[in-house]
């Protein structure tokens, strides 16, 4: 027989489990790291160490491992993919280009890094994600003005980039002061894909060409149109980062000092470490992930949610929105969350107010139109996961006994009717009795 003490301990354990579940993050922590050479594991250990320090479980595998698989028995084995195998012509096991794309379509995230040895397989995956690498397989990004001082006698392919996207969600709130070292290939964002964003762009003096040959014709990629690092957030909120440089993540670049040619200011540490750390936090949903809970609506002055509204009812709508901070869910504060009361088109569009503790609310009068409506919230902001949720509700007209007995706006008609009857009575009296 359970004693009161045992029951109390069980209750406390249940509460602890509930609290732990409440603080569960939006994504899992299992990452598959595919390499074309196991030496990359040591040459890029600082980046991998930062992921492990943040709680990720990394599974390092060669890209051509014959036992490679992303799922088993209909369940995915991993929550994210780090693809550091630019030269691999094909994956091993059951993994191929379609399997990687299906992995993303299922809502999982990926970091892809390429270089001048990028295979058709890697280029094909990038293309499907809205990024087109330079068609010339020997081309690299060259900049004869914005290059690193250490490359003064070289071919100026070791460039420094400081044209970063202006987004605290993607790059963090702390500004990246030092420029980012980059050596690799350039790409462009597919203009027909509005989901791709350039995170790090080349300078206006950069171009993409083979550094070992002389230019026979103008390069196809020039200036700020060249993207060095891009990100894509799919409509299912899966996130992908594509970098044209594998060295961008290397220990040498992360720990190296940097000085731009023509500048006297030398930075003791390049911006690479901060850049790759912050962007990886965004890719793996440690930042910028929103969730909506406790969606409610009811008549003003009531608390119960009705099954139907009547035209001209006063309605209140409430929803709680939180953002994942990397360790816990924090209230999301914004002034641009809008509610639509929708039937074929929005009849009501209102910006919701917030108490700065996560609760958003608004009230409005149901339009004088009956039918099946929807409460709809669609929230899309740069760097944040999209929110889209609806609740359907019918709206009925007044019943025959719910109309007012005397309508104020009809008083002129009442007056006209009674005055007509009075005039007819007077006319009849005069006509009959007046001689």
C-alpha cells in the first residue's frame, strides 16, 4: 500500500518530468557528420567541439561508408546533417542525393561545405537548395583588393569578407568585428527561390575565375553578386547553410589572426569562429525558432470558447508565442503579429497587442456577414521559423426573435405610416361631414 510519502515523491517526480518536457528544445541533438577524409575531424576539431559543447551528439562517418543510412524502419536516425565531403562522387550505403533532399523535406537541417574540388553530387544538392556554384570546376573567388595580408605574394584567393547580412537572429546580437577569412568557390542564389538569403557576400572588387590561368573572357560571377555563404529556410522550417569554403570551418582559419590589405588594423582573431558558431546555432534551431501555444477565442466578458458566433458579437482572441533561446523557451516580443478573421478574404485584420510575457491578444466585432470563418495567424519574419495556424468557426445571422422590437433607424418610416393613417382619417371626416 502506497504511503503518503511515496505519493508525494511520485507527484514530485511527475512534476520534474513535466518541467523537463516543457523545456525540451524544438530539434533533436543527433548529427551525422559525413567526411571524405577522417583527417578533417582533427583539422576542424574546434568547430566540432563547439557543437559537442552545446550538447550535440556527433556521429562521424566516411561519406562512402557502405553501411551508411539516414533512416531505419521508417524512422530517421539523425536530426541534422553536416556534409564536409566536397569531393565525394557518391555516398555509400542507401544514401544518395534524393535521400539527402528527402531528409530536408522531412524537416531536418543541414550544413554543406564545398571547395574547388566539389563533385557533381555536392553541386547537385546545393542546386536543389537554391544555390548555384560557378560552372567552371577550377574557378575560385579572387579579390585583388580585399585579400588577407598573408596572401600578398599569392594569387589573392585568401580573401577577407565583411559584407554580412544584417540580422541578429542569424548572426547573433553581438556584432562580428573582425573580417571573415574565406578561400573557396563562389555561388549565386537562384533568383526564382525567395527562400535563399546571402549571409556573407563578396566585395565589389571580387570575381570568380581560375587563378592559374589568364582571363580569356569576362568572368560570369563578379562583385557583390557572388555569395560566399548562403542560408535557406524551407517552408517546413528546415534550415540549410551552404558554404563555398570548407576551410572557413577549419582550426587554422578559426584561430588565425587577420589583416585586410591596405588596412593598418590587425585583428588577433579572424571572425570565423564567431561566424560559424552563430550561424550553426541558427541552422540547428538554437535561435530563431518560434512556437505558438494556448490559442483561445471567446466572447468579450466570457471565458468559454463557443461553437458558433453571431454577427456583431464582440470577440476576443488570445495566443501565446515563445522563442527558443538555446536552453529554454522565452517570451517572444514583437509589435507586428496580426490576426485575420478570414472567409475567402480577410474581413478583419488586426495587429495584436502583447503583455511582453508571451501573450498576444486582440478584440473585434464580428462582421455583419454570416458563413464559415477562420481565425488565421500567419507570421513570417526574416530568420524566424514561420507560424501559420487557423481555427474554423461558423457565424450565424440573428434569429427571428433576436432582432430589436423597434429599430431606431426605422423611426422615420414609423412616423410616415402613422401620419398617413392620420391624414386619411382627417380627410374622410372632412369629406363626409363638411358641407
